[in-house]
C-alpha cells in the first residue's frame, strides 16, 4: 500500500514533464498508474479475505502516537476497487476530452492523479491522524480541480465555497478524532473499533459521544448532506471528468466511507441515528426535488448525486447487517452509473456545445451508441432491472422494511421507509427527465448539431455501463466481497440475517415498493409540466447557497468593522495592544495565584561578577536607544543590548548561544542599516505628553512582569529537567559532544526543519516586498569584451534606466588588469574606502573557510550550520559593503532562491532517506572509517542536515543583501542625480587609472 501511494505521488510529481512530451496523450500514461494499482489490488483478494487483511506500519513519531499505519480489509478493498478502477477510466477519458491547446494540462493531470492517491490513502489508513491528513489532501486537491478554469469567476467562487465548507467540517472532525484517540489511548482505527463498546459506556462516554458527532460533522460536509448540500451543485463548474470522479466515485464517497468505517463500533451511539437518518432522508428528498427543477443536464445529475448521497448515508449508517450489505452494494452501483452519466454529459457538451435541455434535441438519432450507454446508466440509477441499481435498491428496501415494520421497529421506522419510497420516486422521475432532456427529439426545437464520437472517447462510459449490466445479472461476486463487512454487525441485539445480493428475491414487499416507485415516477415524468408548475408555486424560502452567501457576507462585515478599529496603521497602537495583553494576562494570573517567591533568588551571580558589566551595558544601550534622535543611532544602541546578551551567554558557559547571538545581531544590524537608507535620518515622529507617559508605563510594566514570570517559572520546576540527560543522549545517540548542535540537528531535528522552513518563507517575504517579478538574482548579463581585456563579463544592471549606466559599468569593468575587487571601481570615489577594501581582501576568504570550519566542527565544538551560515553571510556582507552591488554579483553568482531550495531539499533528504533504509524520519547514523592522512574518522549523518541549514542561512543572507542592498542601490541610481554624480567622479577615476597604466606600458590612451 505504501508502495502504491509512493508511486502514485511520484508519478503525479513528474506528470507536467510527461505532458510536455506527449501532450494530452500523457493522460494514458497517467491512467496506467491507477490501472496497475487496480491489478495489484485484485491479487490482494486472497490475503484480504483469507488472512484477515493486510497491515503495513512504519513508526513515525512514537511519542505523539503518530505512525504510517495502513490496513487493507474488505471495506477498504471494495472502496479501492471503485477509486482505482473509475480513476483509471476517467484519466483515459481525459485524453480525448481535453485538447492540446487547453491550459495547464500537466497541472490538471498531476492533481487528478494525486487525488486518486489521496483517496486510496484515506480508505487504507489505519491511523486517525493519517486519515485526516489524506482527508485534507482531498479537500485541497478538489479545490484546485474545481477551480481549473481560473479565468472564470464561477469556477473560482465554487472552488472556494467547496474548500470553506469541507474545511470547516474537517476541522470539527479533527477535534473528534483527537478526542477518540485520547479516550482510547491509541490512534489505530482498528483498535478503537475493537473497544468501541467500552468507550461508549466508560468514564469518557460523554466525550466519546461528542467526538462521534464531530466526526459525523466532517462526513456531512464532505458528502454534501443538508444543510451543506449546496456546494456540490456549485462544484459543477469543474471540468466534467472532475465531476465524474470526485463527485460520483471519490471525494463525496469519503464521507460515506467514514460513516461505514465507524458504524460497526459507534452506530449505537446516542446521536448517531438521528444525524444519519434525519439528515440523510432530508438530503435525499431535497436533492431529488431540486433535480426536477434543473434545465442543465449536469445539474440534474449533480442534485441527483446529492439525493443519492443522502440515500447512501442512511443505508450504511443504519448499523444492521442487511443494511450494511445493501449500503456497500448501492455504493458500488452508484459509482458505476453516476460516473458513466457524468462522462456522457461531458461528451454531449463537448460534441454539441450545450447542456441545456431546452436546446438539446435529437441527440439520440445523432449518436445511438451514446444514447444506449446513457440509457443503461440512467436505468440503473432509477432502479430498473436487471441492472446494478435494481439489485442494490431491492436490498435497501428489504433492509428498511425489516427496520420499519419489524417487531422491534422504532416509532419513526415506518416514516423513514415512506420517505425512502418518496425519494426513490423522485429518483426515477429525474432519471427519466435526464434521458428525455439529453436525447429526446423535442417538438419545436431544432435538431442539435452533433459531431461524431470517436470510440476512444466513448470507451470509458461504455465500460462503466457494461459493468453495471454485469453487476445486475451476476451480483454474486459483489455479494462475496461485502459479506465480511456485513458480518461485523451480526452480534447486535436487533441484528437480522444479512441476506444476499440477488437479481430476484421473489414476490416480496420490497418488490411491491419498487413497483410503486416505477408507477409514481413514470406518472411524475409524464406529468412533468404539471409538476413544474406546482414547483413554481412553492416559494424558495430556504436556500443553502443563499444562506452561505449571507453568512460569508456577515463575516466580511464583521471583519471590516473589527479591522477598521484595530488596524489603524499606527505602530504605537499595535505595540501598546500587544504589550498590554502580554503583561496584563500573566500579571493577573500571578496576582490571583498569590504564591510566595521561590527561595534562592539573587540579583547577581556571585560566580560571575562580570555580569554586572554586561547588564549595565544592556541597560545603557536600551536607554540610549529610547533617547536617540537618529535612526542609525537607535538601531546601533539596540544592537548594543544584543551584544550584551551575547556576553551574558558567554559568561554563563554557553559559547554556542553567545556565538550565534553575536552573529545574528551583526547581520540584523546590517539589514536594518541597509533598509533605513530609504527612511529619513532623523526620528521626527515622536510621541509626547500623556502618550509618552502611557508608553513608559506599558514598557516598565511589561519588563517587570516578565521578570517575575521568569522567576516563578524557574521556581515552579519540580521534576528533574530532561536537559540533564541531553549530554548522554547527544553523545550516545547523536555521536557528538556539542549538546546544543546535536540537539538542533538530531534530537529536535523536526523543530529545526520547521525553523529553516520559516527562514525560507521569511526570505521570500522580504524579497516579495522589494521585487515585483523576480528575486533580483540576476544583476548582470554578458556583454562582449574588447580584445585585450581579461574576458570578465560586463556588469550590466538588469534594471538599467538608460544607456549611461551600461556604459559606465562597461568602462569600470573592462580594464586591462584583473583586480579581485574589480566591481569596486563602480563606486564613486567618495563612497570607496581603500582601508575597507584592503581589509576585505584579507579576511573574506578566511571568513568563508572559518564558516566551513564552524559547520564541520559544530558537532563536537562550538559552531554548527547556523553559525557557519551566518559567518558566510557576513563575509558576503563585507564584500558587498566594500564593492557595492556589482561586487555582490561577482561574489555570489548563485540565485538566493536556488540556495534556499537546495538547503531545504538537503535537510529534507537527510530526513527521508533513513525511511528507505529501515529507520525513522531524521534518524542519524554514525559511520566510522579510516582515511589516509586524516586517520580514523567518525562521520554522523546528521551533518548532512546541518549542511542544509548552512545553505539555507547563506541563501537568507544573500536574499537580504540583494533585496535591501542591491535593489535599493539600483533604485537610488535610477533617480538620476545620484547616478550622475557617481558617473562624473568615477569617470575621472577610471580615466586617470587608464592613463597611468598606459604610460607604464608605453601605450597611448584610447
């Protein structure tokens, strides 16, 4: 199962590349993936049904009870048949539905294939959290697929609506899943179902009942039950293959699957039947009623799907053996006939250009084969023998006859049965309406032009309709597949024999109900004009979509009101609110608790009196920052406080923290100074009077509160700190003596991976604030260099405002001598510092080497990837400050985005590779070997993760320098006056240099 998932997602990843080569025929290649998985699934029949199922478990995060647990049992096997089989046929259909000129086919194909993988993972997951991950994957992918036509407002709106509704239900479901897992002490679904009875009667029975309701909320939204049914018809803005797969055979079946999965354990829960039967019956009736009002054949099927989903929810959720058998039988039948009908609609729309029943006429005469395929599927939907729909619906009627009229029937049982019959009558009527609207020759309507259909286009719906016939005539195999699932309900007190799926059960009450359904449904169809007029008289008081729009509108209004009163554009106001809350809440808690101060408090560590010096420096820096009237001075004083804290770390025996703090403080200082060049030098906007007093009070209160919070927090520790075991864990498990670095790259590698991901996001955010189209990685382009030069590329700013810039840059760099800081010549003399350039020449390479030393030595000595990356970033900073933006381009020719991506990929690979070697994610290995010269070497694989951290930090520094440095330089130059002054001064400098060199060589100046 894990292999199938891996292959599916890998194929989805490379799908865009396949489409570049094959065009729309790449859909055939993608279809081969679920088709091969379908064949594999058939070979698993024996182990699934003979050996009790297949399990695959990979430990992931044991402390969080999170594991990659998958289980293939009869229910998962049957669902996988539908997911993989219909998925492969839909992908084959896409190869003829789309055209090569259609936009982003590669992305569409990748998303559709990934959706198949996500659904397969959902139905095979045996872990609640893994199930939720795949659940949300289907939500995200459905959003992308529904909104495929990005230029259409209706598609974007429908995609967002589906996303919001199903995500809201998913969040409620997540809470329920966590409650279930915590109550059961395990997140394994099979184990939870085994102890479901004890959970519902134990001490946490109330919490378990609430959890079941929350999980059902997720199922209700996903399967588009009332009152959330409106998103499914809206999702018909998606391409027809999406509707055929997601909204007939896959996504909406996820909610049905959850109900079916939990029913053996929790169908006797207090609120289970009211939710399942009540909402299911309401959905069946509302969907059928609305289907009869539609004039778009796709919307007829959409509302029909809503109706059938309510029907399915009732059956699979009833919690009886006969209903379980009928429910899975109907689920398979519905997947076959509804997918076939949607694909037929796609063909009609593709070949005629319309789906409106008021315009379609004579389509059956134009394509009898298409009409036959559609008639078979529609008849199965209506429950006409000898098709799959009839076999399944007969079993459903039989189950609800027993439920509604048996000796132990509940009071509402008979009304549920009556509602089912009414819903089935509506189903028959809208099935007939669909066939008439799509294929009939209508009086007074011109025959619809219809292009011939190629066999490859018709193949997928034809196969599905053929399987509908086979299922109806020979239901024994399907019955065999489902019986083990129905047997899970056999121990219920009110359980009845599950029976069997069969084409003929004799003259039974269920057959009589079927006859009533046919007669009443046919009468509604033939009296469709009367029915339509009657529906027109009914006011549309309740409309789910309208209620959704009003709800969203109200939320928008509230958001505007709140935003207008909180987002004032005043930094003072924001900080006042944040800091007030930050000190008021903890201070209130401390006052209410009224606990005495812990013992052993001292103001100065007697073992380190130098702390007084560091503390005094921090206080002076803070006060000076507050009193500063220049931006640069204020930032410099803030940095003084940072350096003071670094000294504190060093005095407390934490050299790693001190080194990192110092490096971070330095590079942040540079970033601030670069950014402030666009701001006025003086801090003119000063708050005075009463507001200044308020700011002083808030600042002092926050500082004092944090002091006492720290004191109480340190004094509240009663258990032995886990950090005391870190030195041993670092050496024995991580293979290193530097506890800090081993913790970052091994013990808490997940945290570090999240942090470097945030760094990459932050760098992207900084770049997006400065650059409009790209990151500004390419500062220069190649220019021809005159003969006699060293062949260095001419520095040409990609954003040069005029030819003068290009000419000056060319003159500055086309010199007859290759100097290392050649781009320094692009700076005006008043901006150059010879001393700084000389110092840069001396220390740049040493800093790069030292950064690599910190990286490699960090496992046992102070350093590591973060400190090494900051050191390399500072080396690039010095190079930029000495030579300007052209010199930065010379120093770092690699894209910042490439560095960030490479670093993240390296760190991720170091975590994933151990899985393929039988280990856990981010598990380290210690490799000892001997090398000539070096001797015995102990290499820890977590160093690879540290290399990824190093690369990400260098990429971040480069992004900041190019965003806040080079780009702002270019902006200043583009204003004209500063550039002209630099050109004059630089022109004089270069000409003088050329004259001196020419005189020395005996040549004349050109």
